[in-house]
């Protein structure tokens, strides 16, 4: 029984042409009957023209692998999501802690200095996360995760942790 392409849950571009061209079992038989690709024998070291001809005949053999990143592993992707949530919570913690401390801090330091320090503290987790992602694009996953752990330890919103929001809640 042939299925309608509109009823498929997932279809890829070019699937329609391949379905019309063969029956369902034909693809496996065609692959099994197909002869392996011809392999160019290595050229003798004394004949430089034969080596060039062999390289031109089989360019895929001399092609170097692309330097494109393979993407993040599933574990690294989940860890990035967890750290993104942690850094978002840190930002909220710094806002609540800074607002709760404002009355006490303005007694000790001038208002503009406190405002600059507060916004620096509030933006620090987001900036750390963005910079780690930007600067470790071509690094291994473990380097990125180590830097995110270091940032999570350094950027704890201590005013919120110690004072429970400093009365802002």
C-alpha cells in the first residue's frame, strides 16, 4: 500500500522524485547489486606524471577534511542551557540584592557610584556568558564548560544570598 507524501510526518526535499522512480524494496536491491567504486592504484614513486594523473582521477582521496565544527554534543548543549538558566537567575539575584541594599549602601557611597556598580553587577553574568560563548567558539566543549563553571562560582549574587534579597522581597 503506497502512502501519500502529505501524510508523512517528515519529508525531505527530493523525496518525491525518488519515490516515483522506484518501488519500496528496489532501493536496497539496487545498492546490493551495485559494484564498488573503482579504486585508482597507487602510482610508482619514480613516475611523477602518473602520480599527478592518479590525483586528478581521484580528487576525493587527496581532499583534506573540512575545518567545519561538528556542532555541540547533546551533553554540552544541555549544559549550556542549564548554565544559561543559572546566569539568568544570577542576573535577577543581583537586581534584587542591589535594590534591597540600596538604602544602606547610599549611606556609605555616593548615588552615581552605587548606580554604576549596581548595573555592572547586574550585567556581569550576561556578559560573562556571552563572552565565553563568543571566545570559545573554536575550542573544545570542556573548555567552554570549565569557563562557565568558573563564572558561576565568581558571579554568585552575594547580597541576595546573604540577606535573602536584602529586604527587596
